[in-house]
C-alpha cells in the first residue's frame, strides 16, 4: 500500500510537471539538438571532402535485377556492399549495408507494399575508373565512379543527382566492444580506451586499417537524467545527395515549418523522430509526432524524390547554394542512427510521376468512408452521455451538419482503453444507437499505452502473451502515461497486431457498434517519464532495439487498428482511424492530424504548409484541429479556422480540456451563421472531395496540393504556401489574418481562367488578385475548364444526403470547353473494389454540348441521385437547350441566363446521375 | 421518380373539437395559416414576392423561390421549412432539409413520405405524455405557489422581528461602547507603572521573558485591531474580520462565522494580563467584538438586510441554509447567498466553486438564475464559477450538477420561491393542443 501511495505521489508529481511544462510554449530543453544527439553530432562533425570509400569494381556483379559491388573504407578497411536496382517506373534503388556485419542490421519491413519490381540494367561502358549503366531510354545513365566512390544519375549530358559527391557517405560498422570493463565506468566511455582493431575483412594483405578511436556517446549516452545504454555501440549511417539546378526542395514532414525546406546551414538539421511535443513552436526544424523520410526536389524542368527508408532517428541537412559553374544546387544529407542505407530515387520527371512512383512503393491513401470527409466535432472531453446528446441536439437546433462526434480519454474507465466510464457512459450502445438513428457516428480514443492493472483484461492478456515491449533487462517495459504506469504493446510483432485487431470485434470491445470508429493518439509512443517524452532507445522489440524501429511504432498501431475495424465487419466496411504518429506508408491506414496546435493565428496559417507537406509524401487525409487545441480562440479566429478547415481534407474541431466550451453556437448568432455557412460549403462539395480521394487511392496524387504541382513551370508558385489547390480544380486562399480586409491570391496559369465560386466572377490566370474580404469571405476559385458536381441540399449528416440530386458547375475555359468527373458508390463498403459497385463518369463540355459518359463500363451501382441543375459559368445565352438520353428521348430544358455574371442555369434536366446523356445548347 | 411532379396534396382528417372530420386540401408542408397563398391552379407568387411561377411548380422538387416558399413539402430549397400538423400533439415547422432524410422528425410521420424510413405516428402518445407532465407541472406549480405565499409571509414576519431585535441590541451596543472607552482610559493610565517596572527588570531576561512575550502579544493585538478596524470606527465588525482573508485558516477564500469566533476565543485565551484594568478592558472589548449577539447584529445589519431576496423576499428562507447533492464522485453543496462547494466523496479537500455574486436571470425573470463566482482558481484557466438555475418545485433541493466547461459549473435547484401563479389547468392544456 505504501508502495502504491508512493507511486501515486510520483505520478502526481510527474503529471504535474508534465502539465506545468505545457504552460509555456515548448520547452526546448526537453528535446535534443543535433549536438546533444551523439551520432548526429559525430556525423555532422564530418565535413564535405574526398570520400574515404572506394568501389571495388572487380567485385561488381550484374544480374538481371540488380548490380552489386563492394565498397571499401580506405581508413578502417571495412567493406560495404552496394546494391543498385533499376526499378520499374523510372526509379533507382540504392542499398548499402555492411558486407559482413557482426550481427544483422535492421531493414524496415512492412512499409513497402511489394518487393519493388525491377527492370533490366545493362552496362553501357566500363573501365577501371567507372561503370556506366543504362537506366533505359536513349540517354538515361547511371555512372558509378570507383575512386572516390560516387554515383551520378544523368540525363544526356546533364547530372540530375549525385550520391556521395561531397564524400559524406559514412557507415559506422557494428563492432564488438573490446573493453568490457569500461561498462562499469561508463563516464569514461567517452575518453579514449584501448580500442583494438576489429577483425574486419581485409581486402588484401599488407593494407593496414587505421586505429578507430571511440568517441563520446558511442557506447552510452545520457540526455538529462536518461541513460541510453548502447550494447551495440555506434551504428549510424550518413549519405549526401547533390541536386544540381535545384533551388526548391519540399517534404520530410512532420515539421511546423513552411512548405519549402530551408537551408539548415548554421542551425539544426530537420529532425525526423516521432515525438509528443507540448505546444510546438512554429518555423522550427524540431521533430514532431510523425516522420516521412521523403524529400522532393523541383525545378521548372523536373521533379524528383528521395525516399530514405530508415525508421531510426534521422536528421536531414539541406543546403542550397551555387554549385560549380554558377548553377544553383541543393545538397541534402541524411543521417540516421541505425539500420542500413536504403534509398529510392524517384526520377519523375513531372510531379505526378513522382507521386505515382512513390505510391508504387508505399501504397496510396486509403479510400475513406464518405462520412469521414464531412465535419467532425471533438473536444477533450464530452463529459457523459447527456453531454453527447446535448451537443448532438445543439447541431440540429442550429441547423449545422456534422457526421462524427468524438470522445477523448475521459470516456474510459480510468484510461483503460476499450472500456467505458460506467458513471458517465453507462449505456454506450444506447448512445451509439441514438447517433445511428440520426445517421451519425462516433469515434473513441484507443491509445497504445496500456494501464498496468491486473484486473484489466487487455493488460493481463498482453502480459501473459508476452506482447509487451521489453526493457533492456528483459522485463516488460513500463512508462508513465495517462493511466499512470503503463505497458506498451509491441506492435512490430505481427502476432500482437493480429491480437490487437481482434479486440475491435463487437463482442470484445463492449459497447461498440458499427458506427463507432477509432482514434490512435500518443503513439509516437508518448512516455511521460521517458527521454524526450518517448521510449528508451534500448528497449527491445524482439531482437531489435527501439532505436531501430522508433518511427514505425505509430504506423503499426494504426495498421493494427484499421485491420481490427475491417475484421469486425467481416471485411465489408472501410475503416476510419485517425493517428497522430505516422511513417511512410501510413496513408494506407487512415487519417492524420497535425497534433496539439494552439489557438493562434500563426497556427492557423501553419496548418496549410503542414498538410501540403504531408500530401506531397502520400498522406492526403490531413487536417489540423479547427480552433486550435491549446488556448482559447477569439470568435474571429474560430470562424476563420472553420472557413479554412472546411477546405482541408480532415475537418475536425478539437479543444483542450481546460479551455471554455466552443461548440459553433456559443459565439452569438452572427458567428453561428458564419460557421454554419462554412460547414455547409464543405457538405455541398463532398462529392468533389470524395472524387479526389477516389483518385488519390487510385493514383497516389495528393488531394490538397501546392500550386507548383499543377503549374510546375511557373516559378511564382514554387514558394506559395498560404493558398492551395484541392485536386486540380479548386483554388483556396483562406483568410488567416486577424481583422483582414483583403487577401492577395495568386491565380496561376497563363491562359487559364478562374471563377470565384461564390460570385462566379471570372479572372484571368497568371496574376496576383486582390480580393477584399469580410467575415463571411472564403476566397475559393474554380478553374476554367473544369466541371464540379455538388450536392446543394445540405442535410444534418452526409448519410442523409446519399440520394440527393447533383448540381453541376461547368466552368468554361477560354476555348469554351470543360471536363470533370463524377464518382458514386455506397460510401462505406469495399464493394467498389470487390464487386465493382460504383459509378464513374466523365462529364465533358465541348462544342456547346455537355455530356456524361461512362468511364468504367464494367462497373455498376444503382444510384437514386439525379441532376437537378446545371450552371455553366462563362457561357453565352443559347436559343434553346435540349436533353438527349440513351433511349433516344429528347426533351427541351428550361434555362435562365444572367448576362451580368455570364452564368447559364439549366432548370431541372432531371436525368439520373448514372446514365449517359447529352445536353445541347443551340 | 425524380422527375415526377411532386405536387402532392395532403388529405388531412383533422379532429375538430366537435369530433367531426373535415377535409382540407393544401400543398404538402403548408401550414393552415398560409393556405390562402397557395391557390390551386393559379400562378403562385413566392412569399417574398421575388417571382411568380405556375402552380404546378409548387413542390415539384426544384427550388424556384429565393425564400423557399415554392417547396414547402420537398427538400429542394436550402432555406425552406416544412409544417407538420402533428394532430394529437403540437404542430411544428422543421427545416425542409429534414424531409425524406431517413429520420423521423414529425410525430405524424409526414416528413418521411418517400425515404423508405418506417416511422410510427407517435403524436397521440406524445400528446398524452405531455398533457400528463403538464398536469403534474401544473399541480406542482399550484402547490409551490401556495408554499411561496407562506414563504413571503414568513419572510415579512422574520424581517419585522429582526428589525425589533436590532433596535434593541443597537441600544445595548452603544452602552457597551461607552463603557469600553471608559475602561480604555483606566487601563492606559494603569499601564504606565507597568512599563516602568519592566525597564527596571530588564537585566534578568529569564524572568522577564514571559512578560516580554506578553507585551509583544498585546502590541500585536492592538495593531491587529487597528488593521482590522477598516472603517476606523473603533470597532471591529465581523464584516471587517471577514474581509481579512489572511485570517482565513482553511484558505478557502472566505472567513466564515465559525472561523471568526475561533479567532476571537483563541486570542483571549492566550493573553495573560496581570493588570485588573487591562482585564476589564479586554473582557468588555471581547464582548463587544466577539459577543455572538453582536455578531448576529452585524450579520443582519450588514449582510442579511442588504441582500436582495426577491421582490417579496421569498428567497429569504434560503439564507444561511445549505443544500447538498451527492454524485458518484463528489458531494456538491449549495449555500444560497453564500457559496457553492464540491467535496470529493472519498477524501480530499473541499473546492470552492464560487461565492455569491448576483441574480443573473434574463431580464424578464431575473430571479431564475443565481451566479456564484470567484471560486478557486483553475490551472491555466479562470476562477471556478457556478450558475444555479432555479425551477419551481414543492421542495427545496439541488437536482443536478454538471461541469459543461472546465471550471464552469451548472446546478439545477428547485424551490417553491420561483413558482409563478398558475394559469388554470384548462388554459395550459389548451395552449398546447391545436384544434
């Protein structure tokens, strides 16, 4: 008992200290700088110069699928094995590992969706200095230079990308610690001990390897009070890439920084290490909750990507400057703590090619249930069933639609996930049924930290099955999180994931129903009393250290949870799982959000580049907490955030426990009306959002896009991150400034025209447009040449709108043409995949005729939806409009023309959305 | 179906007071009161006058009027509204977006005529239930109102009593004050030799120590008196004591009556005064500032009489009472006109959820809401506060508490004092049944 009380006191102190740290902005001292991270500081101390590595061309072997060659470190004589693959779809894979490591090094599993298919590689030329390989086509070449080792990828005479051109390849070979006694006196670990040469393979007799000197932090490292024992010693890796002709690089989320990556010279590198950062700072390369080690480069000629497949702590240096011959150049250097070098070079050349290439490696965005694209109402916490019911009622009373209401950690019995607080939620099924009756849904939080409590079934099962992560001494790893002392299931273990998934079965998760979905928070993992608020790196996942797998943990948690949701429905229903931590490939399992932001204008602005960066690396289903999580938004900020959030992929309001309530109707009737209007705009556009996600799943194209993705040759777009595109056809410039009286939006595209979606006013492309704004303004433009389908009958949830008719917005380009698509399915099952139950149609306006044709004749879906109205923007007044349907029927359609706006409105043509038809304007 | 003309005329068999059925035809979703605007087979002018359309475009599932008036029975207009007759219950308007959305909104099921939703007509059942609950409410109101009259009467009598007692005690207080003044002079004269004696005995510290300590105490007390005597009238009133929060032993932000007394008693018991004159002075002084009777006077003078107990002092009976509600985790305690607090059931200290602030109801019923604020501060948040909603009931009881927003509590409280004079039951029922 005394022990228990002690523990509780410790817990309180701990929780208190954690909470106190929230009061101010991020406490930077909780998190490492590169200097404080031994391997980063070691690696970064190495300056560009001649590489000590030499390719031993005599060891070169070329098979159908790949080339191998040994690399020798001239200093320590350690041999590495380089593998080169030419992958289908214009990619090259470069793998470097130790030829004979003393023990295996971690290679990231489960992230690639397949073993990437290869293409034939052939040697074009070879001498003692270099080998020239063909990458297909006439002038695609890969040049492997022997001494010093470097790789250059060429197109004709042009170098697209070079590896190790700055000589920063470094590979700390695994070694046996010779001096075991030093383990007893680790303080001196940094000092020179009598290190012996390691019995490494020697290339030839007579060559002597240099003595390697142990450096500080190689065998143990302490940060604040946390010791990291390093039984495997140093294991870090590093490689540099040079991109001649490149000035703009993007990606490597997650950071609270602008879209375009900055030069890191003189500061810290961008860090990729999933961390629970309280009140993160803006414009900072510090690590946040998720990590996707993918960097994109772009110039007017070419877009390329680098995918550094490594799940350990990683730092990325970006340095832009003049290369040789005054050509701009960007140098990128990756440093990881362990694992191997496994890098995919995606050669584009266009942005959409890079997206396709990356999608072929890690998969595409999961196609979400339609309702999850609608509005989500969240708060830490909705207190009890009555509260949920009152909020639900509030939305109806104020005629604001919503689809999901969320329950944070307080809904559980003492933070035991998969349970309910019996006092506050005595009848969860009644509550869920009440929501179901209104065709609405709920999300409960299920975090991966499991309360250590022998009367808690989830805990006892995980413990007895041995599914917990182990500490360095082999016992179950325990750390502090919301429930107090908690264990962390080893999600890297497929058996564990299978078991976890089975816990979502309706019979297992008591009180759950088919309209209950899941939110995985704290899955970096967050460990309140751990180093940098996360897990000790020497904790063990089977044979691997946490160090090796850290950035994968959240990925696996979401994977297992999504799988659980699929299984509970017998494989029929699409899952919806939100995660805070993520890695490359997380797009396959659901949505992410940008974590614990704050109710500040800067955070509202930052939501745009953060989600744009995620979209570029495959994760399209992204959003920021509307209103800001910490602190209290002014009514103006809240309204502006709703307006911006309504045009971002994941649209959820959320608030911290200690902030006043902020349901949309609590700020006076004017603000309620403004918020209602923003949410309604979202609902009218749901068919368009759904189509974008359908495309994202099929092609890997981002839903929310930077302008340069669609206008890759327009330099003016390269640094824009205060406006964005949804798909190709909607351009959004949210108002993100306090008391704004206007914004300046850049409308891209020479010869393009853009229509204000509210006034239908037409503007030319390639100009900066000043737009005066009021509190009700959400500047949005539809691209001339596009057709967008909306459902203008906004109801209380998206499900209620299922059978409603469409209104088409045909925005004519300067030639009087337009094209668009319509996608319809049941909105929630996999039948579109398994049974081809969907409608996918092309809508095209050309030569004064608008027609609908089938893009997928072998699929079908019975839809009750029809076309109630067609608005043609930029039109001329016709004499007559007739409708022709497939059965040969022809009928006259009534119309109205507004000469002021040049909008032609066709009244109730009435055809079913799933059939062929043509409307002729005469 | 989509292109089908949805001009659907309703046939409504409406039970009239006589029980006779009369058939009325009007477009779906139109209330009886607007029927005259929808003249069959005549062009329809949108109710906002914006345009005129043929009659067959009413309820044709396409929105022609900006105000939505051409589609009262379909979901075509974003701003339309649909009228459900709800015979047997209460008629209602619903947003037209709720027509055929698969959810039963009108108890007569008329909103779901083409959605496949199976709705049950629950109007009669709801009407019956509502009548029952109205009846119960009416009875409660009636009884409550009678109790209220009693409360008003008692409050009036109580006030008279207090006034009488007050006058009497004010007289005796004055006498006492004069006596204290006289004694103070005697005491001060008598104290001079004592000082001299003290100086003489300065060398033997051990012996004098006790005396010095007492001297210190005396000085401190005198200083304290001056400090406490905020209005410098020579007397320390309870109100003055209560305004000094440094004297508040439980640091709950308020100095209760009990605490005040404890302080008075402890200070007198620790004083040892050798001088007779000092003793006399102090005993009278003590009786002046600490006599329960005087406290009672002070309290009634400075607080109770000053309170707004409602238009007829009907809330006066709540004064100095406390009401508790026990939930699964806490015991909530409402002491009207004083404070609201919360105490964990299973150990832990009490939390002040707010001190009496003011009546905070809307203009037309100011006395329906009490506001308690300046409670204990919240981490990173405001001071706790509680809104107490008063509803009519026979009993005086706290019926529920909640914390809708962090540190903002809501309490429901029933009391006869808010019961309004009941309308006759017939009137109530009539107001809620159409036709």
